[in-house]
């Protein structure tokens, strides 16, 4: 049985030193030591269901084509022609008509990455088409989310995610469907986004509408070390859901137990996803660092198909609630970044409500300094 405990911190735990947030050289190192070797969430598998459908993903400075091949397998290819390195595709999503063709010299690849045609290469000594398939990155599907890995020789997805492979099964996230997506550009270091998400110490001050529905001191954690961190907060007795009113006409997700009808679970999936599990919907944030002081975030709301098929279905109660909450978070994260890059900034002590932040820091530093 999963054990949930109150947040706590080690004695003397403090925030990170200034350079981890403000130094462009650190950001460059993160691309190699973290994002270039980690499994990164890039979207939903049901967004590219038919053969040839694809989406582009940017990971650690690399462009990837994530495509459904003829056998309906998802694959991730580096967006680089094997001839002279030309970028093969620039549209963020779409569908290939059976093959992928370079716009420069028309080298043509199958949906499995194999080189099908290379103009004027016949008779070139030593040339074999089989030697020049597209370079492939790791690709896995977890609860309907696509994860990619551009590293070489990294552990399999199932090994890295072993501790959470079945933790979210009750929500049957793979069967849920997207009802809304909002893009945000935030002027802060990506770590502030993760750290802000991981505590509700700030909620009474920053989120009065959230505090009204879910008390900030109700948090309990079950994952408190490593790449996956989080736990739950409870809804107040007279509330049903985190929406603008605290109520909704939607029934809870059918597979979610009654014991979880008054809980909302919040987990960080290092280093690219924030996952929120509600009684009646699931929300995911995809976090992409763009620069030391700039982060792109996509927030997506997922609902049960049964609920979406109701003519009265309207996700706006949840979307508007979290859009407001997101913007409050992004604003205070920007203020945090602005202060942390000051020469006057020095690390400050964490409170007991910020235990997951100290855990995040430990995991982050183990990768950057290890």
C-alpha cells in the first residue's frame, strides 16, 4: 500500500546557488547532462494515429520527426538528411504520403527510416542505400504520452520509469482524449516552473481561488526522492473539482476509486512534464527550456471520451480555472528569476512545505555535478 506523508525537509536545506539559475553556461551543460540523455515528453500518441502522421519535437537543440510508420509503430527520427544534413521537415505537424523526402536533393526515406531513393547515386563506388537510413532516437509511449530520448546508450524507458509504470493506472490516461491546449512563453529558468509546481506554500498568497477549493496544508507526498516527485492535496468537503466554481456536471473518471474523488494528485516527471490527476480530468504541462531565462510550456487537458461525447460537454470550467492559476504561477516564477539573477541573491532556507523542492535540487545536482 502506498504511504503518504507530510512534506518535510532535511536540516539546513536551502535554495540553489545563483549560477544554477542565471548562468548561460549552466544552461548549455543542462542540454548535455540532462535533456540530451533523458526521456522527454513531447505530446500525445493519439494526435498522430494514422500511418504517415507526424509531429516535430525540439529536444536538447535537436529537431525530431515523431512519425507513425506503416505498421502503426511510433518512431522518432532526427530531422536530418543523410546526404548533406538538410532539415527534412519544417511544418510542426502533418502527414507524409508514404515517404519522407528531402527538399534539397530529393533523397527519399520510408516511414521506417530506410533510404528508398537517392538520385544520381547509382554507380557511386561503395554507395549502398542500406548504409544511410535516418538516424533514430529512442521513442516510447507511457499512458498515451510520447517520450523521446536523443541520447546514445541510455537505459530503456521501462527501466528508467520502473517506479511509476503502473502508479497512474487508475486514471487510464492512455484512453483519455485532449479537449484543450494552451501555449505559454515564460520569462524564467525552467527549474522555477518545476519548483513552483512542487509546493503550495505560496497558494494562500498567489492562488486565493485554489485555496478556497483545496487547503494548502492538506498536501501529502508519496514520491519524495529521485526523478519522480509528488503526492496529493484534498478538496474541501463541499467541493467536487478544481473548476471556477468548485463544481462540475461531469462525473468522475469511471476507473477512479471513490477514495480519490476528493483528491488531486500532482507529480513532476523530471525533466519535462508536470502531471495533475483530478477526479474528473487529467492535466499535463509539457516544459521545454528555450534559454537560461525563457521556458515554453504547453498545458493540455484530457477527459474521458464518455464525458466528451455528451452534447453538454464543456471543459471551460477546468480550463479557465487552470489558465488563471497558470498565469499566476508564471508571473511569480518570472519574479523569482528576476530576483535570483541579482548579485544580491543568496540561497535562502526552505520551509517544511518545500520538501519536494529540496528533493528536486538533490536530483538535479546529482546529474550536473555527478
